[in-house]
C-alpha cells in the first residue's frame, strides 16, 4: 500500500518518509490532490557496479564470443567481496590483495 502525502506533510515528515522507503514502502507526494512525485530508494554504488558488470557481460555474450546462463551472469556480475568483508581487512591485507 502506498503512503500518499501532500508537499507540506512531506517536508515536515521527510525523515519518516525516507525510513518508509527504505523499508520498502511506496511514497507518493501530491500537490492539490494530484500526484507529482514519488520517493524511491537510491541505488548504491555497489548496485550500479553490478549493473555495469552485467551489462558488459551481456555485451560480450551478444558479440557472439561467449555464452552464460542467467545464474552465471548474476554470479559473475557480483563483487568478489562484500563491504563488510572489505572493512574487515586490515591495512596489510588490503595492500596484499591490492585494495
């Protein structure tokens, strides 16, 4: 179910509305009863990187040089390490792995 608010309510409750979007809610902002905007969850840098990797792989496949299943594409596009894993590396490990 969408949360519908007018512009004044959106300004007053922006933090609450952002939290709702982060929780998966749809938030619609209206002016004079007409929908004019929707709050959406921003893509993270990691999500953009995965999309770029996937697009590059799909271009490679489209060139006729290779083939991959959807599952293999998803795995190949994913980063090797999570942010939490990278944060766990100490400075020595980061240098050793080239990070």
